[in-house]
C-alpha cells in the first residue's frame, strides 16, 4: 500500500526549515559559527527573527539540523535489510543511506569541518547522533540469538557502530575528504571486532 503523502502544510514547513538551515550553514562557512548572528541568518533568508524562532530554537539547532532525519533514514534502511542478515552487515548497508543525501563531497567536508571545529557543535553532534541508538537497537535485537542479555547486546552493537561511524567521519575530515568514508568505517569496525592478541611473553 503506498505511503500517504505528508499534508501540504508539513511539506511546506520542511522546505522552509531546509532553506533556513542551508542559509545558516552558508553564513557559518563564510563568517564562522561564532561570528554569525541569528539576525544575519534571518536577514539572509528573508524572514524575521521571530519567524526563524518558529522553526529553530537556537543557532546550534540550525547547525545540527538534519541529524534526526538522518537517523530516521538509516533506521528505515536497516528495517529493510534481510531478517537473517548479520547485524553488522545490515548496519553497514543502512549507513550508506547517508550517501543518498544530495550534497557534494566538498560541501559535506565543509559542513563536517564546521561541526567538528567548534566544541559546542561537536558535543551537540555527538549527543544527537547517540540518540540514533534508540532507533537502531530494536531493529538489531531480533537479529541476535536468544539470550538473557539480548537487549543489552543490541544496544551495545548500535552504540559501537555509531561510534565507529563518527570516528570514521572525523578521520575523513582530517584527511581532507581524500579517502572513502566507508573504508574508514570498515577499518574502525574491524578494530573493535578483532580478537585481542595475548600479550607477548618476556624472557628474563
């Protein structure tokens, strides 16, 4: 059954939010996050400051716009994966939904550099991304063997995968976007899933 489209009013609100967020990011990139005011963002978007506050609560909210939607997009892709697929494989495929977002690599690098170059935004980004755990864990749990700790295991896998993704994004930014982001993600996952080697014996 086809999904019922969102009411026109909701669609319009979504478009305006996207416009305001894009305008804010362009100003942040040009002037710097701390040196850009809400008044400047409103003026550049052609709206009043009051209208701006109808859509966003703060400057940080503007900068971090889209993370919730990204989490929902990834969760939707995760739900579509085969039920008997390994959860790590399913997560890897679901995370690739981020590549569907219509933005150039240069623009993505610009945004990531902005977010991770400011301590407040960096913390806010990590906090919002951590909330993805609540979306992913219930979709991971049915893929795991029955156990007394299956819910805990699902939450742990979700948290670890999100951390690997964020670590990969940071490294991708550090390397100037010159490598494949998901190669870095794979390396991060491999590092935490690799069995620990026993310590070497020392001779005396």
